C-alpha cells in the first residue's frame, strides 16, 4: 500500500487530506500527524482580548474535520529523515511515499533579549490561546496608560492582525469610556501601516483618524522591563505601560533540528508549484513555506488546491504545474462594526473593486463597510463548516483582475 503522510492538521493539512482521500483509491493510506487534539480557529484569537469571542468559540476537536478513511495520529514529531522517507514520533515511526508539510509557525519571544523577564506581566501576546486569554483579563478593567503593539520582524502569521488589534483596541476603549486616557501606538519594522504601498496609505490614514500613532522602521533589539521600554537596533526607545508583542515567528523546531529548513525554520519551497526544493517527494503548505506571501488561513486554503492537483499529477507521472500566484484575501476589522477587505498576490497589490463576484461583490475591496465586517464575522462558520471539510467555495486559487480598478490610487 502506498502512503501519503501529512505533518500538521491545520487548515492546509486538513483540506489536503480531505481532497486527497476523495481523489485516491483504496491502495493509498493517508495519515495526518498532529500533537494537539484541538483544532483552533486561529483568526479568532484576535477577538478574545476584546470579549468578542471566547476560546470555546475558536476550538473544536480535530477529529471532527478528518474524513473517514484518513488516519489521525496524535503524536509529537521528533525527526524527519528525507533520505529514508521516514518520520519518527514519540509513539512510533511512519514511512511515506509522498509527504506534505503543514507544521505552521510559532512565536519565539525568547529570541528578543529581556522579553521573557516580564512575559505575562506587562508584556502580552494574542498569537497563542493563553496569551489572548491573559490579555482579555488585562484589558477588562484597563483604564489608563500607554498600550504599545510591537512587531519584532517579518514575516508574521496574518500580517493584517496587528492593524486589526489596534483598531479594535481603539473601539474597545472608546466603548468603555477610557479611550481619552489611553495612548495606542503601533511600533513596526515596516515603513508604514502595511507591506503594500496602496493599502498602507489607506490603512495608515485610518490610524491617523483614530489617533493611533505609528512608529515605522523600528527593529527591536531588546526590552528593558525595569524602565518599561523597547529599544531598537539603532538605539531608539519607545516607552510602554502595556506591551503587546508580536515576537519573531519561526517554523517548527523539529524541522530545524532535522536540517530541512532555513535559519527561521521555513522550508525552501517553489513559490508556484509549492514543491519542496530540497526534500524529495514533498510539498509544503501554509505557514511552513518560505513563499513571499501572507502566512494566513486564506493562503493555506488557496494553496491546498494547488498542492492536491500537483500531487495527483506527480503520482500519475506528470510534472507539477506552477499555478500558485501568492493569492491572499484578508478582512481587516477597523472597529465600530466596519471592516476592509484586501485581495492580492505576489505581483499585484490590493486594489479597489468588488469581491468575490466582479462588479457585484457583495464585499468591497479596499473600502470600509458594515457588510465587510459581517463577512469577517461569518467566516468562522464558513471555516468550520465548509472550508475545513473540503467543500467548494466561490474563491479561486489564483487571483483574478476582473472587478478590480487598476487605475485607482495608482498602478502596480
């Protein structure tokens, strides 16, 4: 019997497993390995500090989304040996004919000098379940002070989340009647609010309107918890009362230890075929890749169709097709039940238009609307009930230009 082994049961690994099970015959064994029995809707962590979601809203049993005919193994991976095509775990060893790596990425606060000295005290995060819950407790009765959100370096999981966080904080503190007593500051290594110039201009103006200060080009080197400051590599300092940190994001440690990644733990991946460059018979999906696109659930969803198609092609003796274009789609909640939506890829930055149906929408691209907000809120249901189960959605893996206004706000 031939074997397909999938490392990681996040959105990418789960969708690939579901679609490959439908496509392959009974002579194939498909196995998904993940150390956690829980499947997290990670996009929901952002809303936990503000009381919009609780953790029960964001967590379901992983087994609920693994289809019949796929083996789900709860185990911790210890080693990947590409030469022998073997993965070793704490409880057993697994050989494979084809491998899909979907092990995601993680925050590494210990990479920043001094950060762990007050981690969970006056330094928090919302990129982990515990971090989001602790921040909820901190914000619940927060009345006065300076809240600084710092991005240590790029890439990070969901690059629009920092902006959403400061927008939500402005909304939350305003509703609680304490906004006038709280400063909100976004300190970023980027040159502005976002990585893409047109979107950065639009989203930066929203920060100005909300009195959210942006400190650009700040590359953090250390945290001084005694004086409550973060310091950049050039010696610049920003003081804080409460630091919300997005530390360096690294790939899975086991992949680093196995010698199959770059220094940050990401697998060298062909940006268009999604095939691993140095691991035979292997595809990579989601946050585990080093592809220059967003580390976000929408990207993993788009990549899944490409990975499945190319796996099937190679199993049939054909060459993989370079079909992935870096497509990413992200809602950006701006507060007060409003949100933006951006759609972009490797070459084309976010533009004005309608999505997903050209000219019709119902969502507005690079425009703020109440409908966009409810699109974001409805997406949790879509994620759990449609996307993870491999149902077809009106979302193409490749970005299309129909309905987008290339001339608006400049050209790309």
